[in-house]
């Protein structure tokens, strides 16, 4: 082995003996990135989701300006529970949690995937203030 | 915001029984997720009183007053007084008749570090009693 390939091979040593899952973690969610921004969004009328207006135009512009996140965590006014929970299902359903709006709004689907179990676990571990449980029933409500 | 719907997304619930201080502390503890590439979004409304909607779209004086007061507290970095919103007078109690739309703001504020920039957007009051004021932190 020449010097160059020896150095290359030795770079893999830290990963030897890792489970595949850990290896993915090391490449994925464990890698420290530049801090993501944080948002508070006044969502208001559910119709803002489908009406092109000053609010939704700004949402679109902000989405284009932000770095692409690895995941999105939404703390919505519309999910109140007994105890603190996080959604942990692979395919969260779109929840149309309102009444008296046009059919077109009820037809909106937001089929974003759910998160990895590793990220769910990390979130639960990060929150030391309260005990957090995983939920498999909710989905993404109109606040999200 | 992300119309392709291709980014893994999850929600954190609001415990009915937790006090505002607890919501703020939970928010602070989410800080490490920012460095893992997680975009945290609080979604609600700073002023939200559906019983006082105005069909003429004219903002109530108390809605303007509390929206402005909250804006100034945010700019001063005085988040503790926003956590203790119940001590902020009549405009606050009319703006926050129930706190589920207000609490997501506390999560966002809890995540602001001194080095983070702060920008407001959608600074208006819709239908008389809904503040659309939004915040972008650390961008």
C-alpha cells in the first residue's frame, strides 16, 4: 500500500465496527451544521394556505431564502394534548382541522415524509424539562 | 413555505396543563436540533381573538396596542415579560383569550441566542383581531 492509499484507508478506521445505522447517523443527523434559523409564523385564516395574498407570498419568499433543512419541527397552536408528544409516524397525514371552508381547502394534501426514529429519539432526549412520548395518530395540521 | 413537501416534517404538541414557563423551557432545550439541520417553526398568532373578528377588517385598538407592545419586548430581548403575559394588562388579555395560538411564539423566542439576527415580517392585523406578525431568527 503506498502512502496515499494508506492515509485514505486509515481515514475509515473511526467507522470500523459501527453498525450501519450509526454510520448513517455519523453522516447524517449527527453532523454539526451551521445553525438553522428559527421561525414564528402568524398563520391566521386557513384560506391563506391556498390564496395567493401578501402573507402567502411572503411565506413562499422566505422558503426560497432559507437553507434547505434536513427536517422541519413544527410547534402548532392546533395540537394540544395531555402531556407532551412528538409525531413519529413515517407518513404523517394531512389534517383538515377546521370547518366551513371551501372544498378546495379540504382537498389540500401535504405529503411530507415523517422523520427517522433516530431524530425522534434525539428530540425526546433533548427535552429534559418534561417526559415526551411518541405519537402515531396525529399528522400535520393546518398550523403546519 | 416548502411546496415540494419533500422535507421530513414532525410536530411537537402543546401540553394543555403546562404553564407558559414550561413551554419556554422546552423551547430552549430544542436548541441542539438547530445544529442538526432542523428548522423549528412556531405556528400560531400573537393576537388571536376569534370572538372579536371585524368584517370591516379594522384592527381593534387593543390588538394594535398588544402587537406593538410585544414587538418592543421582542426587540428589547425581554422575553420573560412575554412569558408572563398575564401581567401585561387588558390589551394582553383581549389578545390572548386562550393561549394556544400564543404559546408557539414562546418556543421561537426561547431559541433566540444573542448572536442571532431578528427580522419581522407580515406585520399586520388581519380581520380586526388576528396579528399576522411573524419572526425570522438567525437567518
